[in-house]
C-alpha cells in the first residue's frame, strides 16, 4: 500500500476543491449532455444503464478498499461513517440502475469517463482520509451535537432523495418522451428535490465527520448538482407550458 504524507494529501484535497470552484461557473454555462439533455455530437455513445454503473462503482469500491485496508486502526465511529457511505452507494451501484427506465437511451462515453474520474477522486480522498490519516474519533463523538445533527440531516436527505426518485420513476412510462410534470412531495417547491435531498444528505455527512475531505465532497456535490438542477428547471419550463411558475429549481423559495 502506498503512503501519502499529510502535507501531500492536504495539497491534493485543496487542489481538488479549487478545481471544483473553477469548474462551477463553466458548468453554469453548459448543459451536460446526458439524460433528458442527451446530444449525439459529443462522440461515441454508451448504454445509459451501463454508464451509470461504471460511473458509480468507484465511489463504493475505492472508498471501501482504503477503509478496509486500514482495519487495524479503525474504530466504531469510522465504521459508522463507512456503513452510511455504503448505504448510499450500494443503492446507487446495484439497485437504482436496475430501476431506471432508460431502455435504448445512451450517454456520451466522455461524460461517463468524467463521472468515473469524479467518483474515483472523491472516494479516494475520503477513503484514504478515514483509512490512514484521520484522527481517532472517541466514542464520545457519538454524543456530539455535530454527529447527532449530521446523522439526522443525512437520513432526512436520503429520504427526500429516494422518495423523489421514486416519484420520477413512476412517471417514466407516461408521455413527452417518458417525462411528465411531477407533483406532490417536495416537487411542490422545487423541480429537483432528489438533488436537494442529496445535497442535504452529504451536508449531514460533512457535519457528522467534521473534516475537510467530507467538506470537499459536499462542495463537489453542489458544483455538480446546482447547474444540473438549473438545466432541468429550464427544460421543464420550456417543455410544459403549464409548468408551475412558482417552483424554484433546487432550494425552496431561494433558487
């Protein structure tokens, strides 16, 4: 197993955060071509389902590899973080791709490659931190307000994310190329409550773990999902003349 010094690792994380902040205004100006925004002028295409699995697997297996490899120094708090991360990504790798109704839909290979890199880097940073560099969390951390509030936010975000995904999946067999206007739940307030839930979820994870690598992942989650939500919101508004004008894109009453 290769070893990184704390200084080298810190430099990698800071570079990754700066890269996210540089990329954010660029993503606000372009629409990434997959899903409802798919375009066929971005090079070779691949099955949407296969691409999804390929993109998500590093987040599960790379993270698990580094934490499990450090088992001798692990403690109960880190194993809780480990379990929560796996709870999310087992769904994203093994369950969700088999539920999405994307038969015949494709994604540019270059987008899949970017997704693999994105998840590899985040999983490496967080997995290596908890595996080899993080301070030992005492059992008393389980009673710290940051942990308790973070856990509540994590599960609240997960529930919002999965319920919203379920609502979207139930609409895929309807009209307009598989898309309809979603109603009910958090869709009353925003166009993309699934994204809102995921941001809340990883905000909770960053709070409960209280470390820069988890903050880095939250930043990247927002950099990825905020432009995507704005694109979805514009698409809904342009596609459906009756789309509710009072809905926001991502954050209720704000954006």
